[in-house]
C-alpha cells in the first residue's frame, strides 16, 4: 500500500490559501489556535517520544554488542528484551511521517513486516543472502525488507529452531554478528537523525507553519496520523492477518513479531494507546492533556449522531481497545483459532477511520492528501 499525494480540492472541503503558511494562511472557518496545538505536539509528545525511542535503541545497541562479543543464551535473552522494548517505543513515533522521518522513510526502513513473503510462506532469503555475502547496503531501497525490527526478529528468534542453535550460529559465524550489529546500528542512526532535526531547525519551522493549506503542519500531520491509523494500524496489524483484504483467506504469517509470535497483540495495544494519546494531546511523559485534535473538535462543537465528534472518537477508542484485549497474545494464533475476534477488532478500528477521515477532516476543513486501492 503506497501513499500517493494528490492534494485534492473538493468544493465542500476548501481549506487552501495562496497565502504564506508561516503567517497562518487561511484559517478556514474558525480561529482555533492551531499553533498552540503544534507546540503541544512538538514539545510534549513528538520530541519526548523520539527521545524515549532513541534511548531504547541505545540499550538495544549496547545489548547487541555484548551478545556478539559473548554469544550465550543469557546475552541472547537480554538483546531480545531490548529489541521488544525498542519495538514498543517505535509504536509511539511511527505515525509521525513528517520532516526528516518522511525524507528518510523511517517507518518503511524500520518496520516492513513480515521480513520476506513468498506466496503465503514467510522466508528470509534476502537476509540470508546478505549474511552469506557479507556485502550489502542497508540505505538502499533494494534492502528495505531486509532490515528493521522484523529483520531483528528473524535474527533473534527465527534463524534456528532452538536457542542453543541460534547461539551456535553466532559463535561460529562472524557474518551473523556483523549483520545483527548493522541492523541495530541502522535503526538508531535513522532515529537519531530524525530527533536531531526536531531539536534543530525543524521544530520552529513546524510550529510556525500554522496555516490551513495542503502543506501546513496541521494538515500534513493530521493526514499522516489518519494514514497511519488506517493503513499501518487497522489494516497492517489486524486487517491483513484476519483476511479482510484477501477475500477472507487468513494470513497468520503477516503479523508483527512473526518469529517471536507472542507480541503482536502487545504491539497492537501500544499502537492504539499511542494514537489515542495523540488525538487527546496527552504529553508523552506526564499524560497531561494539551491543545489537540480533541480540543479542536470540542471548539468546533461538531455534532455527529447526537454527540460531539470528539466524544464519539474517544468512545470508539475505548471500544477498540476493549475488543483488542480479547485477542490471543499471538494474533497469528488468534486468526487460526477464532478469527471472529480479530474481525471484531478490525470493525471497531474501522469506525474511527470513518470518524477521522470523513467527519473530522470535514469539520476542520482539511483535505485528504492520499488515496489507496485496498478496497476499504
């Protein structure tokens, strides 16, 4: 599913202006303080989330270094723990595909899963070829599927049947050690570059680009948020494995953490929480709410189904979270044992897609800047 920028101009959703975004542009139908919202997003949510993410990746790098220096089962377990903690932290930054993250394709290089797919069978031919040759370029698009958290999942859980066999591969093969190290370092280098940009000039550019045009910060990030919720969260984490986009044929191999296979529910719940926090403007560290999409909708007093749209969206977040709690720890196992639970989770998430993509964007006079062809 590839994003295609269109910048549509529907008559009923006109929100663009020929003015300079930096001075506010055309604020549309309202005078809501978008800059206050942008400041809250940047200073209290996005930058702290990236700081946490880079810290988790630093721990992952350190544990990977210890393991490749002294491969044993204890050190293998330590790097696995660090991998999962960093993977969970990624759920809180993966939606912000703007600025340097967009330029570097942070999400794609970090979390295309499963690692490799040939028909319905998961394999890792690309990774194995890179390990065998010892020659590869992880910055190349041709290697986008051979890296990130899914590749580390394979390297830590999937390259052999038992922990003893995995450790022996690292004991006897320097190329395994090098590749594991390179994957870990690559993740951190990408995250460090994005965080440095936010802490450099990008933060001020972001908060000052406060207008209501196709290229303003609010319009771009709101579209990124909805795209992430629709495609990466609703479809990628649950809809695709549950067979929503394959004519009802379940695809249990197409989940996050496939080789570990008991963390896909956890990562889904983290992603729902991260999206919920962003919508409500909750500070990453304290949880205190600031200017947000919720407060924007409350200001607009947009009424849908007899209630303020912000309330409906939060009720739906709770419904989706409660339904997701009923999943097996392994979504792979869930879709094979009782797929109806996974389909119910998808349906609850889909209701918020409609609230976001149709009702919220209309209320805020923001145009959708992407289309897709997955039939939803």
